[in-house]
C-alpha cells in the first residue's frame, strides 16, 4: 500500500515562511493586473520563478459558454491636470487612479463635464476606490473624495493613454502529478491591480503551496490555476470539460492575508469531502474555521459550482470579501496583509491537503473491550496527560475502527481536529492495535 509523505515540516531559515510569502506578495503588488494584459504576464513571470507554470494565451473573440474573451487592454499612463496645470491625479502614483479597462481619452473638460467620470468613496474620504469597466466602453478616474471636494471650477486636461486591441487572455497552470488518477483543483484570481489582500496574498500563498508539494509523493494530482476572475475560470472550464470528471476536491483562495476569519464557504451541495475537512480544521490556538453556506456570489467558486459542473470546490478566505473596510480600496495595501496571517493561511491549506492525502479506514485489532493503552506507553507518548484531546482520540478511534468509518468520519463524530485523530490513529497503528484497510 502506498505510503504518503506526512505533514510539512518547517525548515530552518533566516526568514519565516510567512515573511517569504509576504515578500512575494510585495513583488506582485505594484503590477497593473487586469483580466488581460501585460500585468498578468509579468505576474506569471514572477510566480514562475518558484514553480513550473504552463502559460495559456486565449485569443480575443474565443467563446467560453455564454461569454467571449474581450479585447486585450494596455495602458501606459493617465492623468488629470487642474485649471492651473497642476497634476492632481496620476496613474504613475497609483494604478487604482485609472478605472480598469478605460477607453483612451485626451480632452479638456469643464469640472461639470468631468464629474461623471470621477469615482470616489464619500464614506471613506481618504481612500482611492477600485473600479472597472471590463465589458462596457467607458473611461474614468478614481480619487480620494477629500481631493474631489477640493476641485476648483475651471477646465481640466484629462488623458488616458490606453489601448484596446485584438490580443489574448492569459492564465497560468501548474501541475503536480499524483498516483491515483484523481485530481484536486486549487485556484486563485490574478486580475486585481495593487490590492494586497485581494489578491496578491492569494497568489503568493497558492504559489508556496504548489512549491511545497514539489517534493511530495501524493495520492492526488494537484492542479494550480492562476486565472483572471470569472472569464478566466470560464475559459479554463470550457477548455478542460473532458478532465472535469477527475476532479474530486478543490479550493478557491482569496482575501487570505489579513487577520480576519478564517472563513470557509461550502460547495453547492454542502456536504463534499472538502466541506467536511474544513469543518474539522483547527488553528494553532484551537480556533475553528467559520463555515458559511454556499451562495452564488463571490469568486470563482460560483463558476465551478454552477449547475452544469457542480464541482466539489469550496472557498477559503480570512475576512470575507466585501466585509472589511479596506476591500477594493487603496487601503488594501502591503501593511494590511501580514506575514503571520499568510503563514497561517498556508498552513491551513496544507493541513487540508494533508487530510485529503491521509484519510484512511482503520480496523480495531482488539475490538473486545478497550486494549490497555497505558502498558503500551501510548498516553506517555503524547507528553503526559497534557494532550487530553489525543487521549480521547485514542478511545474514539478504537471505538469507531470497525471498518466502516474513515478518520474523517471519526473526527466529525468526535468533534475533533482531523490532525488529532490522524495522530492518534498513526500511533495505534504503530503499536499494532489497528490495521489499515484502505485509503478513504
């Protein structure tokens, strides 16, 4: 029977893994990503330094179910100059200043004519909002509301040096081959510019997960998808329909670098294995992941869970999108995401992978009453009586190891962390009290 590599063990380093993940997010942060364009390609170049990525270029006009790949968008700059000639908004200062997918414009407009093209956040007057116009021909600027209120009457020079052309949509895919012929899909969106939590953190964490699996022998094949939101996922689905039946589990990562949550959104059917694993996860402080029901709004989990696919793919966040004040604003910067939170997110994903890889069905070889654990040194092996949870896990595993329950079944029934149940089962197996019937 194939034996799988167990949990990821941190290696000695001058920097923590969280610091390295944060450093990768910081490299991605300045790039002007959109659903198409050079920012996506530049981001994939950076991610490709750590993992082997296959890049896919899908031409403008390609259909993906009810959608069509749009024209590619490129931008070289954009500014607003006030009546005195002073530059008051500049794309070079923040790429949030120009509305994504803005049409090219170079004009002189009165303040009254300009105002419909200005986007602000009156309730957050010091922040720049993030706005896009992917599928509607329009142009616009985003600025702090406080600066908007200070605009004097007069004529303004506006320029957006952009271009829309028949080009390509780009996405990247990495593959780690397993031994069972069954797949796990891990996905995150690559289309947001200079938003650290949404989604430089997701890109960085998923890259480190892919890198961590490179040296592991796994049961499942892991597919890592870095694609623009919505249209990218739909394009990938349309190009991989024949392979979808192999996908047994999956996760979408987003908003994974702040100190909120964590939060897991269930799959459409609500009882997939990945849903059950998320409910059995515990953080280092014993805190549970908050579990929410599926809704057809959010990130690309809504595409993967569409009724025509119904893939068993959940979604993992820290703070839920749209619920934190920094969401889609200039406050979602590198100070908002922290190394320790991204490291914890990385560990959560790896723990969920470990649960997928390590779930098996035990059989109690001493089923007539409880075997004497003390004389086998099992309680002492867990550090005295301090780890009472594992001591109870011994009893739960022995009681439910009737050949009909997997470790995940036992963790759910005992209301314990999967890792605790797995650790107990491994010790019982080592001491000859269990046999391993099969992988689950």
